[in-house]
């Protein structure tokens, strides 16, 4: 009996994630409402909370899927480019990131719109997907900046990701400070080539200087 109950719970969980993913894809994170999900899943509202703690957990589950798909897209962009210089691989990954965001705008935005704090119990699998994405970037970054310490290289990885993310966000949302969508790839390539071409001159942590007498 217990096995059947768990199977039904698992099936309902997957059904709710499927429905939530569709709703977010169509109308964004604001579309996730308990009554709407229950109606579409043909279940009671209370049944949702038998398989999820709250609606936030459903959104996290959808984001986990989105991170996995995004990671796959980034990985695929490198399949035939492993012999290229690290800067060109960074550009290829960034263009794949842009393409994914443009093709899945609301799911992509939900990755960053969902409420997250340090105090929240973030699932390990969720963090693993996020770290997997940063891992793709970290390899070329270490090649571009071989003299950086581990913490510096980690910070540079996130700095480059943040730069590309900002360009994509502003461009796709047509903000005044953004760039026309057909120029985004060129801008991303320009920024990455400029930053990595000065690799030897970049230090993210200030050095401590000994002052003279």
C-alpha cells in the first residue's frame, strides 16, 4: 500500500512540475497560483501541499529543469570547439546562453526572479546544476588567467557571467541602456576579447604594499 501511495505522490509531483513549467513558459512566475495548478492537475489544493512544502518549491523544481536544459545548451556549444582558444570558447558559450534566453525568456527570467536567500534550505541538486553551469565557464577562465589564485579565478568566472547576463538581460528587454538584439553577440564577443586580452594585468584582489619608513 505504501508503495502505491508513494507512486501516486510521485506522479502528482511530476504532473504539477509539468503544469508549472508550462504556465511559467507562457505567462511567467506570477502565473504560479495554487488554485490554478490544482484545477489543471485535477486535484484538491491541499493535495499540492502533500507533495510540495509551498509554491516556491514548485518553482525551484521548474528552475532545476531549466538549469539542466541551459547547461546542456552550453555544453553542446562546445562540442566542436574544444580545440579553440579559451576566449573563443567563452564566446561560444555566451552565444548559446543568449540563444537559450531568447528562446525561453520567461523560464530564463524565473531562474533569477525567484526569491532566494542564504537562510533558505536550497536543494543540493539545485546548487549542483548551478555549479555545473559555472564549471563550464571556469575551465576557459583558468586558461585565460593562469596566474590567478583559486578564489580570484572563481570571482572572475562570476564576473564574466554577470557581464554577459547583464548584456543579455538589457538587450532582450529592450531597455534604453541595452543593445539591439542583432548586435548582442558582437557586443559579448567584444567584451570578452577585451577582458581576456589584458589577462596579465588584471588582479581582482588588491595586493598589500609594504610602506617605507
